[in-house]
C-alpha cells in the first residue's frame, strides 16, 4: 500500500481519471465518494471497454443518419424519375423554344 494512494473521485469526469492513470502509470484506482469512503474500483480495462461502447454507439448513429438523411452521392432521391421536360442538372434551354 502507498501512503498517499492515487484515487479517482466519484464525481469527476472519466477523462480526468484517464489522464491521472497515464501520468502515474497506475492501471487500477480506488474510487472514493465525497466523504472519502470507498465507492469502488476502476480499471484501465473498464475505461477501454466504455470507450469501445461509445465508439460503437457513435458508428450506429452515423449509420442511421446516412440511411435516413441521404445527402451524399448515393442518395435514393437521385434515382427517382424526373417529370418529362425536366432535367436534373442541365442548363435551361436558351433557344427560346417552348417545349
């Protein structure tokens, strides 16, 4: 045991805990509450697992956005037939001919 142990506080952001782990080389820390009472233990593995979960959720959200909000070149809207006489991207006829 260390005389002055490196601890995580229950109310602090995980980013601060990660930085403290990196600075000290500690891979497991006791988590203490406001009163200094032991609330649990957090490990580097716990933090990595949480980060992987966040990344997976972010990818899932991006995939849903691509499906529901087609902004890019793979838009389903581009494949829809155009009404006759309407072109999707050509310049208007400047000959003055009515069509």
